C-alpha cells in the first residue's frame, strides 16, 4: 500500500529518511511531498538575546526551525565566532529543553547538551520542566507563528518565567491543496495534533494522529487505522 507523507525528506545517519524506512517495515510504500516552507523573522533581535545568556535561565526548543534560527542569526550578525569562543559555554551551564529527536539532533550540532528529548510533545515537556525548574530568570523560547499556547500557559501557571520570541513563520506550499486532493483523498495520517487540525481545516479527513512525532509512532498509528479495513 502507498502512503503519502506531507513532509520534507530528511536523511539520517543511514542515508535514508527514517519515516520511509519505518513505514517500509510495515509493508507501506511512502512518498514524501514537502508542503510547507519557512521564513525566518527577527533574527537580529534573537541574536541579541543569545548574546546575553546571563539574562536567562535556559532555552526551550520545540522545533528544528527554532534551532536553525540560532545558526542563521549568528551567521547574519557575525556572531558565530563569539558563539564558539564563549557564548556556547555560557549557555551550556544553563538548562536546555527540547522536544523530539530531530530537534535534539540539531541542538547537539550547535554544541549544547539538552534534556526532555523523550517527552514527545509540548504538554509533556511543560510538565517535565515544571518538575525540575524554579528559576529566577526566564527561559528563552524561540518559536514559530503557529506555536500553541499550551507550553507557555502551563509554565505560567506553575510560576516559571518564560520569554517567547517569534523567529520563523510557516508558509504553505502553493500547490499543496491540488497535490493532496489528487494524490490521496480517502485516508490521511497526521504527525501531531497541530498538523491534524490544519488538515481538518482544509476539509481533509484525518484517519489517525501519531501519539508522538516519531517514525515509529506514525507507522503504528497508520497500521492501527488500517486494521479494521483488513480482511482476516
């Protein structure tokens, strides 16, 4: 059976997209079509904040794009050398929280240790942070325009200060609607609740939602959605 994945191809250490490989284990032939693009915003303001680690209690990254914004803003403001010489070490003394393996991999690439990788979503990460943090300084949270308010609200309720800065916006691919309806109109699987809501808003049927943003969870969700239709 063929499956359309609405995402960019990302090669792992084995030289293959992990979603294609994982779905293949279930006998599913996956095709990847990128449906979103990203524009980065406020990079100079973000770089200014990164240059003042003494003002913050740590960092929160909930998407790969937020980590990519770190590299871009450092390059844009000629701060890459400062990052390598001192800023990286100063941030390394503070808490760095992440959601998901892809985000964690990029955080590791910029030289920071992290925790919370296995939380799976922003809600669980907020619970994790709440169980560990009582900082006097705010956590710096670079995010996108489509960020959900669950994590900020949960941390606020727990009295944990946080400062958000929008560093990217999500733009739909100009041909996504036509491609979706022509390729796959009966069943659709979503990686996470935000994606599921966006698809539903376009009038597309969401047959299952992955419990966490991983190839294994998506493959398991699709298998579960298909089982009632299989002949025994």
